[in-house]
C-alpha cells in the first residue's frame, strides 16, 4: 500500500462517515501527511462494519482481479483502477501488519481468525490514530462549495474548512447503523445524478402461503436457479437457502436477488433443484425403488426418505399429487411430475424485501460523473466519493467490502496527493 508521508503537504481533508471506506480513506490520507478529520454521526466508528458477516466480517475475497470483476454485476469496470491500486491481497497484508490474523474459507472468503468483526474496526481505529487522523462525532448537514470547488462542510456542531471532502456515508441498507442516504443528498446538492437506490443481497417475497408452510426450513446443498420472464437463467448456484413467512432468504437467495434489477419491467421466478446430485433418470429410478419397497405407504411418508419433511407438502402440491395417495396408486404421469418438481421446484417472486433489510444498496452516485482513477467528482473540484454511496455493488463473498476498501484507499490517497 502506497502511503508516502509528506509533512510539507499540510492539506486539510474531511472524510464523512466512519465505515469501512471512510476509515481506510482517512487513514490513508493521514498516512500521506494530510491533516484529516473523520466525521461520524454515530457514537463510535464502524457500527455497520461490526455486524457484517453476522458479526464475523467477511473482509475480502482472496481472488485475482478477473474473478473480482466477475463478481460485480454493476459497474465493475469502473473499479478497475482502484482494484489495481489496492488488491485483496494488499488488503490482507495491510490487516495482518496491523496484527489481525486472517483465515480463508470456502469460496476464498476471508475472515479474521477470531471471527470477530470488531477486531477489524479496532485495527482501523488504531491505524487512524497512529497516523494522526482525528475522529469527531458530528453530523454533516451540507457541503460548502465555492466557484466549483469544495471549501468545507457544515456540521451540527460547527463548520470545518478544508481542501477536499471524501463522502463515504454508505447507502440506505441497515438504516439503524446510520446509513440513511445522506451521501445522496450531498451528491445531488452538487449537481450529481443519483441512480435510484434499491436493495441488493436482500430476501425475496413470493408465494407466501406455500413458503410459510415451510417457514424456518433450511435447505443445504441445493441448486437455486433464477429466471427472468423470458425464461433466461440469470443466476444459478449450489448452496444453502431457507423458507420464511414471506418467501425465501439465505445465502443463495441473497445472491440471486442481485440479478433481479427491475420488477417494474420484468418478472422473475426461481427453481430449486432439491437433488442436484441425481440426474432426472437416476431420481426416477430412486422413486420407483422406494415405491416397490413401500407400496402401501402414502406419498407424504414415502418421500421422507428423499426430502426434508418440511418441504414435502410443497413438492406434492406443486406436482399435483395428493399426500394421502398410496405409493402403489401413483401413475406414471404423476411420478414424472414428482420427479420434475424435485429437480425444479418453482417459486414465483413478487418483489424484494425493503431496502432497509438489504445487506448492500444497489444504485447511488452515478459513476459516469466520477473519475475512476481518483474517485474525484468530475463536477466539483476536491469532492471525492467512496464505498457504498457509489452505484457499484457485488455478490456475497467479501466483494462488497473490497469495493469499499479499494475505493476508500484510492480516494484517500488521491485527495492527499492532489
């Protein structure tokens, strides 16, 4: 990580928001010799960071640049320069140098060995203090601009004059952590376009009556495929998911939701392969064998050997088979429908859950108006954006945090060097 200290610089920088992007931006700028104030409206920094990954903090993904970009469905190329400046491996080395021991799990997901997200926050705060960045509790009300350039910010407590401002306020997911869309307001006040924020990595609403009957059921090692109204596969992956009172949730569902971008113009559905390890032919052979062995059992009991009991009523209803039908009464057509339903259990999706329940926000400050090499506004000199406030989002697996780290680092470094 580049951080050439230049004490002659004496450049004043205000960073708004002490999340992942903001803390790294502030620490980097301070390490480069700038006079940095990090403003946070919460009582302490890293409030949202502390709950990421269910409190474990999936800090990054230990993959190469091509894989990183492949996991960002929207505006990934915009991040190319920032990722080149700070790679996942750079970020891992940086954290380890701060004393955080890391581990890599399935899918190259990187976590602290402690499984404690607060260890990451504490390390970043230590880095900030070591480099002389000041953390102040204040809520920014507006940016101060004169002749097309930033001159400072006005907070609830006081005004702060500066040469540059880095907006790292997050999106609008998890609003209780302070992500309430302030950055969008600041961007629009400076003439920036903000693309409508919506939830990404969010549970899905659909067929509530059926799903509620299996509420709380977790399915492991199933394949979830998502389709648009033309029947085109837009997502397919093996993993884990669960049923809720409103529809579907869990890792597979959150990832699938990132591909469902426009419910006004498109309709979506998912198909769950409950037996991805069996071909349709092998599955039918298995059903036939079970029928031969348990001829007098009703279908609900017969399927207990193949499926979790919570999903059986849904499968039977979708296949059009009565649960009380005896196994030896099952017609060939019924058997085929049952097989096909197990291989592709269809759930129609009505909408996403509210953005307040999303892990990340899709939408935000239009990246066409941001210099990708520096994260500086093309409209206002000295104004920078970093993290979730930008219209860039990725799938689960540590990719969204890497966007925050790399864009924050780039903004901090370039603001200090300007």
